[in-house]
C-alpha cells in the first residue's frame, strides 16, 4: 500500500475487497445482497474514520486522485449508499420505496460515472 494512504485510514483496508466497488450498480447490488448485520458492521467500522477519509480524498482533484486512494473513494461512496439503510430505514432496501434493483443508471452507460 502506498504512503499516500495515511496511517489512520489503514484499518479500513480490511473492507476494500468486499465494499470498495467502483460503480453505483455494484454498490447497490452489494447493499441489497447484505443483511442488516453486515451493513451495520461495515457502517460502524467506517464511521469513526469517515471525516479523515473525506479530508484525505479532498486533498486531490477527483481526476487526479492517486491510485492507492481510489478504493478509499469507493469506500466513501459505499458508506453514502448504506448510511440511510442503517441509520433510518433499518433495511437494505427502501421500505415502501421504488425497488433499487430496478434503477436504470444512465450515467454508468454514457461513461459519465466516476471510476
């Protein structure tokens, strides 16, 4: 791992393989395939590091983010994807809402999504 990743973020490396997914559709699929215990464990582990994570990512323009930090950016996006599920809905999906698996994510098709 590069020196670009500050020591305080290195505990998050354990979550990169399963949770640092580059596309929104992959993050949605992971969220929906996870039970609340998995989502809550991820949320509770990342939350204490979130401020430092965002501060680290904000040191760089998005298009110049070092390769070593890109997975941490995906991790931050995953945190944004699941925060409401854990904090508000207590469900991987949105109760009574439009089914997430039915979303058509045009920005992934036209290449405008950040990868």
